[in-house]
């Protein structure tokens, strides 16, 4: 008996036969297989093209049919989705609906709350990364009654935006009085806008009072007018010193600073006023709720008289004197306080508590 490797096996002569015998079935099978593969690849290509096509349907219209289809398919198989999955879909759908509808004024809360975080000349990449990680852990504000904008040092604007949650805005702390040109060291509002930023803080008391700067009411007003023309939104800071407060000139100072701006602009829709009593900034001293409400109400009265009642009703007035987690809720309840411009506390995770204080408006 011949076996593999034996001499008899090696010497076995193969039977000669025509090349096509025994191969016809393989040939026909190959043709059928090639045909099937051709149809399959064509269908796959059409499906892939459809998958990457841009859909004009809003996401809300896509989610609900998909969810219903999944439930129907599970029901056909004799199964139902877990309650946790249903609850998750319901929460997401509710959030999408709220985001689509947006916040709307109410009797308790006629104006949307806004919280700004002014980081001033503080931080480096490491500390900013740690702070942003803390801020990113907070609840989403999409569709809620609050807007949040943080203002890092100018050099870190892009870096902050690249790692910061998408529902927070990023502002610049200052800009030049006009357009570009031979102004070494300055950044124009046009550049800020072109870089993709929407907000700028102008007239902060430190820029008004630091001996190296000493910005006048006229300079602040000119900056404000040009920034608005460039398409930016402005947090306009006003406020009195301790001497002015003790002399009973708080309203006089605020009116003077607002008048300078009112002479140069007519559209206030992209202006938010930040009242910051200079004597309370960085000192730990906070205006009492009564002082804050009285001053904010007088600012609104000035706007109503010198601009228009409609603007006065709509314009947001932030409080900016050492606001923090400890005092934010008591101040947020006040009818004419529409938010906070936060300094030192904006460099800490407690900033999230200040953000959440807007809910006190609904109580």
C-alpha cells in the first residue's frame, strides 16, 4: 500500500485527463460568487453614501422616530427596553426640547441671569486647566435661565476655549479704542471678533483707577462704541469709590459714567451693565442686599429716563463687588440684580455655586 513519503507513493504516475474535467463546477461557482459580491458592494456603497449625506432634519425630529423604532423592534422580539434606558432617552429629549425653546421671561424672572468670571491677570496653563476641569463638571446650562462667560488673560483665550465646556462663553478683558494700526501692544475689537470671541469687559474700575492706566469716562465710552460696532457684546463696568459712597455721590458717579456712553451709542441691546462698588472689589466687603438693590434700581431708573423705558426693562445689571458662593444666593433674589461679575471667586470651583444662584429667582 502506498503512503505519503514511500517509494511506491512517489513513483505513482498521475492519470492524465483533459484539463477541464472536474473543474466545470468550480468555474460556474466562481461566476455566481463574483456576481453576488458585485451586488453586495454596490448596496454597501449606496448605504455608505447615505450614511455620510448631510441631513436637513433637526436632531429632535431624528431622535424621536429612532427611539420609537427601537422600542417597536424590541416589542416584536418580545422584549422591552430597560426603564433606565427609557428614562435616559426621556431626559435627553426633554433637554433638547428645552434647548430648542430657550429661556423665556416670566413675572418672577423678567431678564435672563448672566454670570461673568473675570480672571484678571492670574493663572498659567496648568492652573487654567485645573480650573476648567472643575468648571466642566458642573450641570449643563443649556436652555436654562443663565448665561456664563469667563474672561481669562488674553494670551490664554484660545487655550481656555479649546478645553472649556461649550455652553460657557469666553470674553476678553479689554480692547483698544478703535481699529488696528500703529498702536504697539494693543488689540482691536475687530481682532477679538475675528478670533472668534463675542464678549469684552470694558471700564473695569482697575483700568479706571490704576495710576498706570487711568482710563477716563470718555475713553471707556469710545471703546464701548467701537466694540459694539465691531460686533462684540460689552460688559460695561461702572461704580463709585469709597469716598463717593461716603459722600452720598454713588448715583452721581454712575450717572456720569453712563452718560458718557449714552452720548456715543443708541443701541443698548448688546450691553450688560456691571455695577461694581470700587470699595467692595477684592476687599471682602460686600454691599448689603439693601445697598445693592437700591443702586441697581437707580441705575435702571436712569436708563429709563435717559435712554428709554423699554431698554431699562430689558437691560441686565450685574453686581460685581466681591460676589462669591457665600453671598450670591441672597443677592440673586433681589429684583434688579440680574447676575454677577465675579473676581477672585471665579478662580475657584465655588464659581459653580454662584452660577447656580440664578435658581433663587424662581423661588
